[in-house]
C-alpha cells in the first residue's frame, strides 16, 4: 500500500485508513533509561492482530492447508492465523529497533509468540486501560506516549487514525506511523519503510 508524505515535525507513513474507530486509554510508564553513553535505538511499537495475527478474506479457515505464509494456532481457545513472514520481518527489524509489544494481548504475547514463531522471548509489553466516552482518542496513545518519553519511535498497527497522526506530529522526537492491511499484516513493503526510516535516523 502507498505511504503518505510526512506531516509536520514528525515523519509519518500511513498505508491505509484505520479499520475501526480508536478509543482512549491510559497505560503504565516505563522506567527511564539512565547513563546511556550513546543515543538509544528507536523503539518499534508492535501491534499483533492485523500485523502478525492476520484476519480477512485472503486467509484460510482452520483445518485448511497450503498457506506458505503461516498457519492457524489455537490461543486461549481462539484460532489465530500467525504469519511466519511477518515474524521473519520482525526478527530482522530487531537489529535496528528495540521491539515493544503494543497490543491488547499484553503479557500473552510473550506467553505464546516466542515458541510459536521463534520471536524473542520476554520483550517489553504495554498495558492498557480503556477509558469509555472518549471515542476521538486512540486507546493506545497514553500508554505508548508514557513508555516512549522522548525516544524516537515507529508504531506499526492496523488501526491508526487522525488522533495518532496528531499525536505523532506534535512529538519532539522523530515518529513514524505504519499502518497494515489486517489480511496481509507486516509485509516486505512495511518492513522496508521501517528499515529506511531507522537508517535515516543514524
């Protein structure tokens, strides 16, 4: 999908319009890094549903075979089509970014994805508390903002929207938004956007 031009002070890349209306939330701040001799690597906030766990018409139903991109797994009784291609791209991006799970899966990401997809164990993850009645603000923003502080970050998600764009443009630190199509997830196209941006920061 096509990337939009950067907006304002913070570079932004969006591949599509969001699939659902964003909600508001607050989250837990991360501990600040102290005494770093060099500038930290950028963060990569990683959603799971629509990025690694795919859904939509191109995916096969449970019990069907033949996909080379991944397969279905039952996670807490729910079938998820986990993309092996998305996992491979994420592993490669780990050489340029500090990966953080930014998903409603929260700690379940580390409970399931490392052994199912070979992803790094015990990655940091965010917690979210949904605040009803504020449908104009994305429900992950407060937690992501608190964790990131002033660090550069990229955020890959299948449901970004205007509130995310406004937040990214207002940040002093470089910020990249990359939206996925939930039936394809993290593909070579999105991975290249992220790689190019991280290298540009250097």
